[in-house]
């Protein structure tokens, strides 16, 4: 492969801008521009920087970056750089050299901007001093050509050329120098190059004239005067002596000393040999010496010196502080002390005289105390305002005493005054009113609430005891409900609360401190009892009887939604615990009936058909919404029939059907055995007692009318509640069907029993306590007669009308009974009461259905009043239902039995089938 090689040389000035034309390389080398492009011509520089670049499309060389000749070649001349031009296919290599020409772009520069030159003042005229030459980075004519010195009468310039083209620069001293006249000179040396335009550089020459010791020191004053305060501390500068020497440097340095000094002065004063400061060494006392005189010598490094005098006057100062002494002091004062009470008596003294001995006594502001001057040097500390220990329990009082010196001297003394407590603050509760919540059925002793009170007093006056004020809450003493810990204020429940009886307890708690006299405050406390689900629902309707038959009749023509009956129940709880829901638990035919979950209404779900059984039994559960919930169960008998005889025939044995429960079989057998044994035992006893009473009754009296109980005026029943203040019991014999001989009876308990036999023979048994009643009217065991607050018009009073006069109508000597029956009833009235009772029994049998009307029964509907009560005996749905029977005429009644002894509970005779027949 052939390689062509050529050389080219160009010359350009330095500092050409980028892109400047260097040369037409294509033309100079005879290369086509297309060849440069196809051969990928490029510039290659070995090392260093590339100052020139190739423009292929023009075939020229251009400046790529700024060229600085001084940076490239420094002082070397000529200055050039080379690079290669390479063309490929075929390869051609050309060497190109570019010479850089200098331009005047640099000014002459001196090595230093300032030159310090020191010349002794005794230097001889004609002495030469050499200076540094200027340096110019340019070369040739652009370098330094001439030097010039500013005009003056002491120096001139001597510039001589030396090898290499540079020049030696010197200045010559023309005459003698005097430092005391002119110490400094400033000259300017200028260097100028030969470029165009010319450039120059300057240097400043600072000439210092060096001193020669040819002058003596001179004191500034011949006599110096100074004042110094007594008791000034050691090291105090009293005065400074100054001497001036016109010489410079070491020749002008002056040293000071005290001449002809005594031992006493040497212990009190000293002088700084360099600065001339006179300092105090010992302690001055104005009372012992008030003036001192010193001789000071100022001398330079040579043999020259000068003398001066220093007079020192001692000034008296306030060097004694006042003293404070307590002559009398009470460190404790009661907070109820009157204004102006004396706390302390103070004596103040100052050893100084004149104004330095006059003192003033002060205390700090904003405290309830002040200080007063009593006699010379005595002061009294008294109260200036009322004291409050609760606001501040004590005061640290600083007594400040100062004299009138300059500056004044002060002394202080701090005393502590404690404020003793007085019981002037009642206890304060943390809350204006306390309220808490307690869930009912709590355990006795439960901490219900803690009341807290604070007392701003101190000690025993702040000890608080808590009490519950005696009050009644709904008729109950608060002490039987709550107790309080007198020390801690914690309220405890004495017993368990019942929300249904008591929902809120409001009372006051008293907090009493231990002061004398004690102070107290009260706070209202409210305890709200929260309900618990502790009561099961109670079914009000239908009423569940022990063994009687109560049935709701649904006609077979009833449509869908027919209202059969409604279960009515209540829950004595409150809130959601009293929300009741109803659901059908068991039913003979679930597809026939449904119960409303909210209202308890039992309705038919579908049309009643002939295939539906006449006897339907429903079990409805009433459940509350408490947690956990409680419930009650009610059984409802429903008869699906259109006529009462059909109902009666189907329900004849309904009440006698046995419902067996496998889980209760064992308990039923056990209970049956026990009841059988007790029944046989009681039956034997009752028969014996009956025979005995029957024989006894024949002795007392016989009557053709039934006996109505008569109670003496002093008789009263107790131990009962409700609307009936007296207790009566009735034995009523009934049957569920007149065609059957089975007999059922109910007994409403009491000690006084009215027994109704099939033969209508009535026996009053009240002779048990009769003898004791009339024997001891004042005995505490005898019942007091009931009050006569219940009063009705005469035509509405219980018992026979007009039987006795009213208490307000009787005369002063009349004895009027206050019992339930004021006078014994007549036989007609007794018969009237019996017929009314029989009428009530007939009405009770009407609950089997609305279609049944009792026939062939006389109507004896009259009101019967219960003695001792305003209530009227009416039909009771809970009574056993029996068919009505006609009463025999009064004349057919057998003689009544005579009164017998009070019977025991076991002596009540049960009516058997035999008796009924």
C-alpha cells in the first residue's frame, strides 16, 4: 500500500478568535475537496491540545480554540506547533507546521507591587540601592524597553543593560538624610515596553530613614498630680508618666524608675519601667496618710535621661457598710392579725461619718408589710395589709439598708415570717353536683361513688370528715340505703337496690373540717339506679287457672285473619328489658293460627274447615328484650265449633287428659305418694273434728237462716295488702258439668272461713280469740279498730243499710262500732248476701263461650260489699267455673250450725262427690 507524504507551514498571530482562517490546505497541497470528504480527512495532534481543525467542505484550516503564545512557548522564539493531516483510501499523511507570532498583549510586571527600602540617616551621598527589574511575557520589541523614576531631590535613577537584554535598575542618594525631619519617602518606578500600543507597569518604593541615637528623652510634665481612693485594691493604676525621645527604634525607647524611694513607699507603689504606669501595691488609709510625693527618672538606651515629680493625694471613700441587728422578732403571726401589727424591731448602724454614715432602710414591694422609722437608727417592721395563709403561707422578707455614699454601700438581712392558719375556709367539693349510676341487684357494700372535698386551710383545720345528711328517700331512711366512709368520702351501698321500687336517690353529703369552730359545705348527690332484666313478663290475659277450663271459641265460618284472642302481658322492668315479643311455641295445628310478634294477637292463618279438630291448644311464649332475656308461657284453649253443646261435649274430659313429661315422671310419682299420705291423714283428722263440732253446735243454737259472720267493734284483720283491708275465705263447690258428678273447689286462704255446703248450712268460726279480745282491750296484741277515713254515703256503706248511726250522728254517750259490720245483720240481709254470692258464681260459669246462656236459674244480681273495703265483689275470671244451680227457698234451709272453735288449716272440709249428691 502506497503512502503519500507532504509538508505545509503557516504563520498566524496569537489570540485569534475561534474559526479564524489559518490556510487553504487543499489548495496548498493540491488535493480536491471531494477527496478530503471521501478520504475522511482529519487532523491528528500527538499529545497536547488541538488548536487547529480541518473544514472538509471548504478544504481550509481554521482556529479551533484560542492560542496564547506565552502559554505555548513562554519566552522561546520562534514559537510554533505541528500536527498531521491524514486522508484514507488511499492513505495520505501530510505534516503541517503553524508558527504563532507574538502580539503586545502583556504589560511589564514587577515582582512586587511595593518595595520597602531602609536607609540610615547617616548614609553618605552617592550611595546606590539596587531594585528589581520588571518582567514582560512578550518578546522582542514587545518586551521592556525603558524605566522612569518620579521626580525628587534626594534620589535619581541609574538603569544599565545586562546580558540577555534585561537591565539593572538602581537609585543613587544625592544628599544626607535627617530622620527627625523626614522619616519616610515614597517613589514610583515605571517600566514601559516597545509594543504598539505601549504597555507599562509600575512599582511603589517606600523608603524608611533609620534613626540614630542623637536625642535625649523629655518628660511630658515636670510635675504630675494624681488622686487615689483609699482602700483601692492592689494593682490599681494611679497615674502614667510619659517621656518622649525623638529618636526611633531602640534609640527612642525610654525606661522609667522611682528615684530616692523609701521602704514605706516601696511597699505602697511601683512603676512600670516600660510604660511609666505607677500602680498601688499596698492598702491606703486616708486617716493615716492622705498625700504622697515620688521622683521619676526617664532614661533612653544611651546616656540621656530626664527627671519629673509625681504628687499622689488619697481621697476618703465610703468603705464601711451599714450593719443590721434584730432587737425583737416574731417569726410566726396569725393570718387574722390586724393591720399595723408589729413583726420586728431593727437597729441599723454605719461606721462612716458625714453623708457616708447616713442610711436608709427599705423592704421589697408587693408584700403586705412595711417598715417605719421610729427613733434614731431604729426601724419597725409592721403589717400593711390583711394576711391570707391560703394565698401565701410565709414570706421571706429582705431588709435592705444603704448609706448615701458614692457609690452607696448596702447591707441586707432576710427574715422568714410564717403565717399561722386560722379556720376561715370551708371545704370545697371538686364538683358542684355528683351523679353516678348503679345497676340494680348490686351486692351490699359496693362502692357507689367517691366524693372529694379540699380545704385550703392547713393542719387540723384542713382535715375533712364526710357525713350523709339524714333524709328519707321514698319513705326509707337514707342511712338504710347508703353509708359513707367519713375519712375517704366513699359511698357504699348498704343493701341491694331494686329499680322497680326506687329509681333515683337524691341526698346531700356534708364535708366538715376539723377547725374550731368547724366549717362545712354540702353537695348534692344523685344515685341513679339502672335497670336489670330481673323480672320475667307477667301475663295479664288470658288468666291461667289451676284446673278450670277457659276456652276461646272460633266459628268454623271464620275467615283468614279472624282475631281469636289477644295475649296481654307486662314487664315491670324498663327500657329494652320491657320490650316484649310474642311467638307461638306449640300448637295443635300450626298451619291454622299465628301470633303477632309485637301485639300478641292470635289470628287465623287460613280458612277454618270441617276437618279441623274442635280442640285446639296453643302455647305462646312471651319474651322480653333483656340480656339475658326472660320469658313467660301461657296456654290457650281454642274451640273450633259453631254451637256450645258441641264445645261442651268435646271439652268434657279435656281438663282431665294427662300430659306426661318423661323428664318429670320421677318427681310426679314422688309427689303423688306424699300427697296421698297427707290426704289420708288429713281426712281422718277432719272427719273426727267435724263429728266433734257437729255435736257441739247442737248445744249452742239453731237457726233457720244462714249465718253471716259478725265481728265485734274491736275486731280488725291485719297482715294483708291490696284493696281489701280484711281477709275473707270462701269454700265454693263447683262442677264443670251438671251432668257429671266430679266436683272441683277453690279456697281463698284466710283464718276466717265461710263454708258453703250443698245444704247451704253456713258456719262462722271466729270464737278462737273472742274471749281474749274482750278480756284485754288494752293489750298490745289486740288489733286496733280500723280508721274510718273511708267513708261513703249511707246508701253505699258496706253491711246492712241503716244498721247503726254514723259516728258524727250518734250522741255523746252512744257506743258506735268501728268494725266492718257495725251491728249484727238481720236474717233478711243475710239471705240477700247469700243470693248475691250465688249470682256471682253463675256469672263466672259464662266464660265457656258467648253462645251459652244459663237457663232455669233465678236472677239474684245484687251487689255484695266486702266488709272494710270500697270494692264490690264481681265476676272473677280466675274463679272455678261451675254451672248455676237454683237456690232452695229460704224456708227449706236446714237449721244453721252453731259457731264452733276456730279450725286449723287441716280442718277445712273438702266437698266430695258424696256430699254433692
